[in-house]
């Protein structure tokens, strides 16, 4: 059986999985690994950081190949949609650093979509440290809503929730805002409040540092803290807005009356009812109508499908590299590679 390497590279963590099988055939996972994530391909030094994360997660798995070569590699990487040149460069570097002749890079939102809806049309919300909604229509229509990164977008994401919670804690500390349990929670997680700016902004991955506070916001909301509850309601509204915008973009404002399939994925889905209840309530009242479905797979499943070329609907949004297109394999900038399209 051929073996492919699927990688889900986010801003918080990087997961890698070896899968034995073939497109449309039987198979299963062989081994899996994890490593810290990377700030994103669009960030300064993003390609080097992404490659380091991929190798840290995948490197320990390679001895399982027993000298054989990988049939293909696919990395779903945060920031790939906003930085196609960086995605192209990463694809080329994967050919140099891993035992494979075929490499692919796509946005982690695209791999999440392919995995969650099993390659079918619909909208997938990928909400973790960042947040983006990806829509694909039956006729090939594509929409990417938000995913603009922690400074200009990712509204409702883990980083957004964490920052909003920390702001509320500091406002209460200053006497500018209402008292909240978030003040104690912030000090317990990140240290003295007067050191919070450095505890978050002074790290190599500020978005990840801010997102680490999101579970504390959810915990305070679950215990009835009104400030934390308000943060999560606002996050739910932002996430619902992104999903509805993506659905309208791929169906038309009114649609044809059929419900648009929607899957909700990412770490934020585990924050519990204070976020998911208002989110589901808002989506239930949307136009066009939406059909919330459980995700059929995760981004690793999507990356595996894309590695195998088993997801034609998503093909325009993948950067592929083939060693046959790289004479001598010496172009570290990936200039010989070209994506079929860039979302």
C-alpha cells in the first residue's frame, strides 16, 4: 500500500498522520505525531516556522516507512490563502525535506472543509485560534469569509475571545468596567495583571497566547459571569455572521430554498454551551436556511483526501509541487511550481 502524509498546521498546534491506502480504497492510519504550531504563512518568517513545525510533527513518524518513499504529502496551513507565494515556497521545501515526489499545500480551512463535508458542497466554519468560513457551491462558487488574521479579523476566534476577556479583566482592574471573575482567571493563567501586555504580546505567537485564555472565559461564563457571557455572545454573533455570509455568497442572497449544509469545526466547538448555544440559535434563524451537520472528518482527513487527489471540488485551491517539475530539485524558492488557483 502507498503511504501519504497528512498535516494539519494551525497557529496553536501541528498534527501529522501517516495513512496507508489509496484514493477510493481501503486503508487506515499508521502513525500520528504532534508539535507546536506556527504563527501563519502570511507572517514574517512564516515559511520557515511552518516547515519547522511540520518536520517536528512528522519527522518522528518517518522511520515507520522503513526506507520507502511517501506517495504524497499535503499540508493544510494557516495563512496559506492569504500568502500563495509562501504556500508555493513551502510546497517546494517539502519536496526537499521529506521523502516524497509530490507535495501539496492548502489553507487549513480548505482541508477542514474537505474533511468535514467529505468533499461535498456547503459551508464549513473552522474556528480555533483563528476563524474562517469557507463555502463551496454546487456550481463551483467559492467564498472565504474572514480568516484575516489576529490583527484585522478572525472575529469570534479563540484569540479574539481571549483578547476580549483579557481586556475586560484589565478594565475591571482599572475601575473602568464591571467586576468580573475574568480578573482572577487572567492572573491565575498569565500572571500579574500589570504584566499581561508582555505575557501576551511578548511571546513568539501572541495569537496563541491570547487564545489560551478562551477556555477561562468559557468557564467563567458557564458559572454565570455576565461579562464573560457577553464576550461569548458577541463571539457567537461574529461567527454566525461569517457562516451566513459564506452561504449567501455561494447560493445567492435568497438561494433556491434548499438548506445549505454547514459543519462547525475547530477547537472552539469544545468551549461548550455559553458559545455554542447562541451560535446555533443565530444560525437557526438565518437566510438562506442552513442545515447544521456533524463534521464527517477533521482537517487531517481533508489533507489526506487532497494528498490523494481525491477531492476535485477543492483542486483549484491547492498548490501542488511535483519533483518532475523541478530539474535537479535545487530551487528552494519554489519558482518552478504554480498553483492551479489561489483562493
